[in-house]
C-alpha cells in the first residue's frame, strides 16, 4: 500500500497544522482548566471544511477522502484533542450516518448544515447500564400513528450539551435484541427532549459530555433513518469509521508528547549535559517514535481501505487499540521526561496524559477492539 500523501493531502495537513497553532493553541490550557468549549474555533473549522470533510460538495461538504480526514485530525489533536473529538464526532459519526443511510430529504435538511458547521451533531448509543454491551438498552420508542414517543436516558454524549442534532439509537421493538433498535434524528427544541449537566471529566475537558433525557418526546416517523430495526447495524458500521477518527486523535496526542519530549530533553541540562544525552531518555524517545510510526501506518491503512470501499472494521479496531495505547504510553513518558515541570499544569504536558486516556475508552474500549479483531481473525 502506498501511503504517500498527495499534494492536496499535504495542503490539508499544512492548513490544519497552521490553524491549530494559530487558533487552538492560544488558551488551550485555560479552556481545559475551565472546561470551556472552543466555540469560535469550531465555527472557523466549519468554514475551513473540517466539519464535513468526507461529505461530497453536493451536500456542502469538502468532498475529501478518509486519508485527508485522518491527516487533519492528527494535526488538530496534536494541539487540542477536545477540538479534535468535536470534529471527529461531527464527521465520522454524524455526517457519515447521513451519507450512508439517510434519504435525500434528510440529507438536504440536516447534512447540508452539519457539513458546514452551521449545525453541530452528536451520536448517542450508550445508556447508564449499557456501554460495551451496547445493544442492552432500557430506552424505548413507542410507535403512535405517524410518530414515535421516546422515553429513557442516554449518557456520555459528546457534543450533547449544545448540539443541534443528535443521532439516537433506541429500541422500537422489545425482546428482539439489537434487531429492534432504530436510529432517529433528534432536533434541538423537540418537546420532551432535554439535556443533563456538563459532566466534569478527567480529560478532553474542552469538549462537552452530558446525559440526554427523553420524556414522552414525540418524534415524527420521517425522522427515522433507514428502516425500523436498522439502528444497531447503522451504529456499528459507522463506529468502524469513528474508530479511525479516534485513533487519529490518539496519534495527535502521542505526536505532541514526542515533540514536547524532544524539545525539552535537548534544553534541560542535568549533570552538566542535556538530558537527551542520557540513554534512559533516548530509550523512551526511541520507543515513542517507533510506536507512533506504527500507529500512523495502521491508521493510514484503515483509512485507505475505507476510501477503497473495502472491509476495514478489523483494521480500524487495530488502529484504535494500538494508537490509544501509544498515546497513553507516550503521554506518561512525556510527563516523566519533564519531571516536576511535567506535573505542573502550565507546561501543557499533564493534559496530554489526561486527554490520552479517553481514547482507550470511547467509541469502544480497547477490550472491545480486541473482541472485534479476534472475531475477524477467528471468523466468528
Ligand atoms: N462492524 C459492522 N457490523 C458490526 C460490527 C462492526 N464492527 N460489530 C457488530 N456488527 C453487527 C453484526 O454484524 C450484527 O449485524 P447482522 O445481524 O446484520 O450481521 C450486529 O451488529 C450484532 O452484532 P453482534 O451479535 O456481534 O453484537 P454483540 O451484542 O455481540 O456486540 C460488540 C458486539 C462488538 C461488543 C458491540 O456491542 C460494540 O461494538 N460495543 C462497543 C460499543 C461502542 O463502541 N460504544 C461507543 C459509544 S459511542 C461514543 O463513544 C461516541 C462518542 O461520544 C465519542
């Protein structure tokens, strides 16, 4: 497989990098501290085409491929992983569902706005009792005439607090397991739909996470995506692509950890020489760089398979599992290399360690990625 970036992809990488340095880096520590979303910057990301990257121009998107998307994601997350997850959810979960499953009327009404950032989207699968066992839902949508009445609670919804549109997976038939789950488009302001408080999180504190509540929320049947009972398959297939996005987020965090480690270790002198001259530091840097290279190749392979319309669930799971472990390891070693300074908030290093952890949890834990990989290999 040839992973050489085209001229256009190189330009996207450069644009994303310059944008991140100019507009996301200032204030990133303060936003993390205060749990503030980079609202203005997200708006600008929409204007640059970063919120609907794989959406064809026909639907107001940037008309790019998955390879361009992962390259941009890495650069954004290298500076601000919170902005990165807002971008990732909007692109690879929300826009992707519309692209693959929605009808033209739904695409016209929602996708054209989501692709430009005029609307921000969220994706809602998990419930308080069902995370990894995602189909074990307690929510229910009862058909009533030409609408459905939704009841129950969803949780851990990224972008949930202020999004305009949520793609919600919710059962419309009982006792048939995942085959009874359907996918609905929920709009801001629908009666009976409300949101919980902003969750106080360990990392990615510049992105909002909250619960969603449905209390006899009446949703027109035309807001269902695809057919009744297709929701779980929609979620699973879409999450394959989402996992490439989160792997790229992890890669950006890991790369930032390496960059900071290299810079600091050359500057910091102990025992009369830069600490980069010590074997213990060199070993950490060598391991970080090797794992980052391997993670990047896994991500590019998964993205390329997606672009070629070939199966990529296993490769996406491998990329996420490996890249997220790489991010956690690299960020921890980066703090270690920085010593006492690494433990201080103002150096922006401890944030990497906190941000990295979630990449092993959301869009399927590392343990779930291993289930996906093992099932694909064992043919189960
Ligand atoms: N790709 C495509 N289809 C898949 C799939 C995949 N990776 N995994 C399962 N499916 C399909 C199966 O083919 C099957 O469909 P068919 O009947 O059409 O063949 C259906 O889904 C049910 O599959 P299983 O019987 O394998 O289901 P299961 O109950 O054993 O669960 C699981 C499988 C892999 C454990 C799944 O539950 C899972 O992925 N869990 C993790 C959930 C998750 O990733 N949550 C993330 C929340 S969203 C989030 O974090 C977003 C955010 O805010 C950032």
